[in-house]
C-alpha cells in the first residue's frame, strides 16, 4: 500500500529517513551536569595552559635608559625586578608605569644595586601603593641606598626652592592650587617615608639562597659594576630566570668582575645599554685621563672633576693615587676629595669592600 511506511530502501530509491520523536522524558538535569563538567574541564585546561606562560612586562627601561622595572609573572607568582626612576623627568613623570599593575599582587621585589635608575622609586612603591610583599637587596646596596635617596630628597627640595614656578607648570590633576610648598609634586616621598621603606628591606648575601612560598627561590651573584651590585638567579615554577641589572665583566681597582653563573638559565633578562657599542680599552682610557689631568696641573691650572660620589669617585681616586706615586714631580700637588656624600660613601666602602 502506498500509505505504508517504507522501512528499507529499494535499490532504485534514496534511503528514507525516519523522524526521531522527541520525548519530554529525557533527563535534562543529566545534560546540564555533563555541560557543566565539560565547561569546568575546559576552564581548567585553559588555566593550566596560561600558568605555563611566563609573562615579562617592562614597566620602565623598555627600549629606553632609565627607570629599570620589570614585572615577572609565572604560575601564580609575581616578582618586580628593580624599581628605578627616569633621570630625565621630575616627580611622578619619572616613575615606572606602576599604574599598569596591581601592586598588591607583587610577592617579591628584588633590587640589583643602588643607582637611582634602579632603586629611586622604591620608597614611593612601598609607601604610596598597596604593595605588601618582600624586598631584598645586598648589605652594601641597602646602606648606600639610604644615603643616595636621602640626598635625592634634598636635591628635589632645593630644586623646588630655586624654581618655584616649576610646580605650577607641572601640576597634575590632583595637585593642590593652594600654593602650599609642602605639596611638591616633584618630591615623591618624605624623609620619614624613606626611612619606613628602608626598614622593610630584607638583606641577602652573595650565594645565599632564599626560599619563599609557592616554590619560589633565588640567590644573588656578584655583578661587578658598583659595590654590592647583584644579579639574581631565580627559580620559579620549575624554570630558572637570570636577571642581571647593570653588570661589568671587567675587573677594576676596587671591584671584582661579574660572576659567570654555573647554571644555564631558561630565561635571561639582561641589561644592554652599551650592548652595540665598542669601547676603548681600559688602559687607553686611563692614559687619556691621567695625561690630561697632569697637563692641566703642571701648567698651574686647577682640575675640577664632577663625578658620581659612589663607585666612580673611588675608582678615579685610586687611578690618580697610582699615577701620582709613579710620577714624583706631582707629589707636591694635592688632590682634594671635596664631597660630603663621597666621604660618607667612603665609610661604606671601607666596611664592605
């Protein structure tokens, strides 16, 4: 009969498709449970994939010189590497891009050395944000940081007094218009805030391994460069990262050269300010310096050398002392060390060098 349902196709006709009746008796809760399980599984897979991605974000010194500051995130742990200021800008404009991160999420902050472009934003970060993590640096770095940043505060205050119109031209949206000199946008922190920051610093020796939560551990290696400068070998989530900061592979008169790590890191974050430049040899540079000084003083002139109080001053003094000893005709010409900051720094060198 033509009204009968054909259950099997004939050789000459296409197969018939029977409609599947939808039943309201299917267990919808079971389907929902399966869907929830699959969604949860997919989410966990994505989380595992994301945890295996190491994220490195330059908050400063990315394609620029100054305000070294790098955010390292991997497997639930967050580190901040250095916290410097840009020497070419004043006040908040010189800070790293700290508004791009949640300071409270930072577990550990590592400072490589005491130069302003690596440490001068540290008191602002510890005292003016929600950061609650741990801070580590070497003994000499802490001692000199206290001296340098105290001097930095005084210099910013002096700059404010010498150019009162600066604060009017550089006012941000939150600046006061009352003309109160204490609310200077160029002064990022006070002396008391600096001391509060210094009190939070924990110390690390070269080759001392620090073990922290979430399987994080790290140790410091000598980086040369300046007294107390360190490179950090970090083990995080089963991977090793070497962060160098500034380093010097050339030994000088008062510092050793940087160490070569015994472990090959999975990731290297390295300073490259002079990475594409060829410098003259140390002997050639010293010869130009000493002969220039000798030429000036032997003709009755005065040689004034503006130089960084820490590191460079000590090295130049040692070079001049050696040259003076080798040239008796210079013995009657005095060398004056005219810097209170450098004198205080010298005591630090005598303690730790």
